């Protein structure tokens, strides 16, 4: 006997993290954007669902939308509502927010503090736990900040003979990733980084979303990261997409859609 289908709009929440959809769209000039804008308004009316709309720089797409939230079914319904408008998908990406498997453990941190001769290890560990709680919240349940620019690219690790990331022992991968993370943290305050996982869900293994107010910061962080062994020896990158973050109606107008009179 066939299984009973799950009813449409039945919530589907991952056991960890939120769903994330990136859409890069070509707009039909003069098309009516009201359906897309209504879809964004309905989706973001439900907390903590969020949308970042942006005008894609360059000529590969016109309009970009990043949507995230805890209900994958709601994300899918939102995506279909957007695609019912006068747009065509140029590229799309689905992923989940996640924690890194290489994050330092409390034992790692204790060993580091003791090796550095920290006077009050227990007090320092208590501060570390507080920082890690914030880190986990930002990674799994992010609140997207109001930055001017967004950049997105998919990536994976190589499985090339002689440079197979997955052939390395876990401790070696962890050592390399901790060094990689230290480079990224030097951009704290200039660039917000959101790493989402998509192994088995999309063509790549991770999606990287960067938000900043300065395009130079986006260029610098990617350039500097490429000298790190994790990227230089084992990284494989897809296309980069960059856009100017805007109010959804402004982004629609910039794309040539009819979004009504400006407020």
C-alpha cells in the first residue's frame, strides 16, 4: 500500500539548523513585481524567517534573493511564489546552516589555556563557553545584518589523488581548519561570514555568504584565504555572485520590474 503523502504546508524543520535558499534571477523588463513583493512580505511576517534582496552586480543576473528560516516547506513555498513572477532562474542553491565539525572542544581550549600558562583556567573557560554559545547561535540561527553588499559562492574540498581532503586524518583536517578560521576572524567587524552545508542536498558541499559595507573587504578576505593551505591545496570554488543589498521593492525596480511608485 503506498505511503500517505505529507500534506502541503506541513512544516519540515531540520533536526539542526535552518534552511537557506539563494536565488539569482533574470527579470522580464516591465513585469509586475507585486507577486514577488507580496511573497517576501508574507514570508518575513513569520519570525524568524528572513529575506535579503539585492541587485546583482554585472550582467549574469538582475535580482538576487536569499531566504532563510526553520521551515523547509515554507522556504519551498516561498521559492515557488517568487518564481511565479516575471523572472527566470539563472542559478539557485539550497543549503542548511550548520556547525563546523572542526570547532575546538572544551578539552582543546583547556589544553591551550594551560599551555599558555593562564592563571585562572576555570574562569577563562567560563568566558569561552559564553563565546561559544553566541557562536553556535549565530551559525545555526543567524540574524542577517544590514550590510550594503552580499557575496555568495559554492565550494567543495578536493578528492584528487595526492590532494584528497577526505583522505587526511581527522586531527590533521581539524588543525588545518582551525588555522583557516583564524584568518577569517581577522576580518571580524568588516565581513560577516555564514557557512552553510549542502552535501547531498546540492551540487557542492558548502555555500559561503559574505556580507560587508566595503567591496574591498570582500575582495581582500577571499584573496587572503587563498594563501591558506585549506584553500590553496584543497579548495574547489564555483561561481562568485555579488550584489547591492536593497529594500525588495528597490531591488525589483533596479532589475527593471514594475514595483509601484517609490515611497
